[in-house]
């Protein structure tokens, strides 16, 4: 999914969230938020990153073919009913 598609979907499904924010500015905001998440994941060797309402990234190190690699598993948050 492309970032423009995410912004477009938000503006169509929940227009009040973005209000009068121009699409370019909204795209920049989404890009920055995801960039910060990426930095946090890269900086975490082992553990969990919990984002309320979104889910949890579980980060662990495993050995595969003699090399230590980082495993990242995402578990989406349960929907409130």
C-alpha cells in the first residue's frame, strides 16, 4: 500500500480527521510518523513496541543459518466492540 493511498483512504472514510489539511501536508505527517516507528523498531534489539489502538511489534533475535537476525512480528490490536 502506498502512502498516498493511505492518506486518500483517510480523507474519504473519515474526512473530519484531516479537515482542511492539504493532501501534501497529510502525506508528510504520515511519512514522518512511519519514519519514527521505523527508527524505534531499528533501535530495539529485543522487546515490544506497543502502539495503542494499532497493535504491538514484538522484536527478537534468532539464529538462522549460523547468523543472528532480527525477527519482527506485528500483532494488530483487537477491535473494540
